[in-house]
């Protein structure tokens, strides 16, 4: 099964980073999947995480920082900052 067919699969996007879609998951699984992605990456690599929901938007960036990685940005996918809508979290693995 390809990564495009299953949004839970991580795959490197075209720009050489890594990505995962966790919009269908709930905490604590959201950070667990993000952590597994980060563990596959070399230091300095960039990951994008597509997420939504109040808890994931609060917990995932906080947990990423607590594990020593850099949160580069957290922005709404389509301009509206509504936790019910997808956001894009960009992380640099340290």
C-alpha cells in the first residue's frame, strides 16, 4: 500500500523531508506517530505533520519541544486558525 493511499504512513515529500497525516488520530496516538516519524529521520531533517483538534495542536508541538526537537512553524492549512481544521506543523529533528 502506498503512503498516498494510507495517510497514516510516513513518506518523504518531494522537498526531501518527511511527512505524516495524523488528522484522523487522537491523543496520545498523535504524538506517538510523530515520535516514530522523527526516530526514522536523520538529525537536521525536516518533517511536516498534518494535524487538527485542540489537544493535538497543543500537545504535539509541546511534546516535540520536550524531546529536544525544533518546532519551525505551526500554521493553518488554509489560512483560518480553527482547531477543527487541519494545520501544518513543521519540525526540525535535532
